C-alpha cells in the first residue's frame, strides 16, 4: 500500500538560485552493450593555433560519447598505428591490420576573432573510402567546444546507425546530499554525459517532478514554499521563475503540452481528492479532466496534444488510462498486464509508453503498446522508477537503487544496451531527458 500511494505524495521546500555550477557530477558506465560493438578509431585532432595544444580535446569527447553509446568500441590512443589529421595522410592498410572498421580524423583551427573551426572526416576502412566530411565553427569557451564535440559525435552516430544522436541534449535530475543530520536537495541540469552540471534550484527539503518545456528553455517543477505545494516554471538562461499554481491542497506532477502553452498537473483543491487538470499558462484557466474518487496523477501529453495519459488506482491498483484533452473527454484504460503500472511517459513518436511495471515483486521499467496493451520489461532492477524517453526514442533514462544509493540508469528500447549513471556525490533520482535543442 505504501508503494502504491508514494506517487501521490508531494513534500518540498525550495530556495531558487540563479544558474550556478553544481558540486556533484554524474558519470556513465556501460554495463551491457551490443554483442559486437563496432571497432573504430577516433584519432586526436590536429591543432593550428597558439600554444602547443588545443584548449579542449574534441576527439576524446567524441570517443567517449560513441563508446558510452554501447554500440562502438573506440581504440585507445596509445594503441593507434598512426595519427593522421588530413585525408592525404590516411593509409587504410594500417587500420585493416588492427581490425578497425571506421576511422575518424580531424583538425581544429583557432580563428583571428577568437572562434574555432573544426573539420573532421569519417572513413569506412573496409571499403577504403570517406563516408562524410564536415566543417563547423564554434566559440572559444570550453562549453562551446563541448557542444561542438557532441555535435560531431551526433553526426557520426547518425551516419553509422541511422538513429539521430542525443549526445548534444541535456538531462535534468534531483540530487540529494547529506551533511550530518541535514540534507540538501538540488535540481540540476547537465549535458547528457553528466558533464557541465548546473544548479537550477536547491533546498533543505525535497524537490520533485521536473519537466522540460518543448523548446528546452524552461523547467516546471514542484516546491513546498510557505508550507504549501506550488508549481513553478523557471527559465534556464535567466533563472527567472513564475509560480503558476499554488491552489489550496496539492499542486503537483506538472508536464508541458506539446505546444508549451499549457500544463497538465495534479490538483486536490478544496475537495482533497487528486485529479488531473489542464492549466492555460497565459490566462490561468483550469480545465478539469478527471472526476473520480480514486487518485488520478502523473499525466503526460500525447505528442499530438489530443489526449493525456495518466495513472489512476480506480481499478484497485495503479494502472494507466487515457483521457481526451478536453472537458468531459472520454477515458479509457490502457494497461491490463500486471497489478501495477504507473508513471507513464510517451515516446516522441507516440507509439510506446514507458511505465513502472511490477514484475514478480520487482518494480521495473517496461514498454507498453498503448493500442494493444502488450508489455515488454526492459530493466532488471528491483526498484526502478521515473522513466523518461530520450528525444530520439531509442533510450530511456530512469532512477534505480544500487547498494542502497539512488542512481540513474538507462536502457535502450530494444533492451540490448544498459548504462548505470552514478553520482560522484549524493544520490540522484527523477531524471528527465530534454528535447532536441532548437537552433
């Protein structure tokens, strides 16, 4: 019973900050990849600029990104038979000897205005030909060069797999650290590889339910300032936030509509019962979607904005339902397999739901076909929760337990690739993957 009611609890007090550097970073460990990851070599890029070496190792970041994907096996630099930086320097027979399938070379140039130009080429060693070459210009800071490195990795990943890369995206998550008897909670945004963590908000009481806006520029989340729950929307660039719901009772589980104009959220109001509402952010008009004595919560919009999935215990235990996104909309049950299906999150294509599913006494991440109800268990933990799709729909990040600590993990939607994403300090949970950045 405690587990079934946990998703209805909202307790949080927050202190909002301007965006600042976090003192806890997450690190990725591939625990299971594809059976035969593709062997490749990403040669250190050449450098044309002041000083003996480049201000940032782009090739090392590209190698880390592709290796962490679980699909590729980049060669260690010390094992490389040559270090070409220009196409004319490539000798394919050298790389055939060490069983490399693909080769990446590149060069970075410092420009007079302080910017940098990165040129790279991807070669198919087996066929002895160039697959793709690209030139991009970026700024001078390490953050700019990291973004450029992720972009290079994304282009290579998509070229070789046909799947759009997500190395250039971000994740938001909650980090908890204990200092004696005191606790500190931080809402953090980082690059998808855990680097560059930035604090969005921090508190001596729990933070919860972060949700990205469709353009990736804002986060909605729940706090409990003034001893009452409230929903805030905060701009990431400026740190400016707006309290958008602080109605009587519980205000929780916010999620943006696909056009960013509305939130679906859970309210109890003066009746004390949890129901799902839509909130128009421009005029504060509420539309009530559910009217039931059960607990209705954890809403998520379908990509077309026409319907909303949510969790309800109206059948005796948590199950996923769908309601039309309008007053008086039709409600239908989606999940039937198992006694516990909660926290639905929809894939970018709208064809699959990620849920927390009870599997032989364990709570695991599963995929559900919303049309047929067919369920496929993906994770292998005992207390997995808070799934969130990557914007390419190929990965799901979620929270789990490892040695009594809260950590993050991810699994590919085909179940072949698993990663553990641990925090250097504290415990992490409630991850949400950003949308693709909009240029």
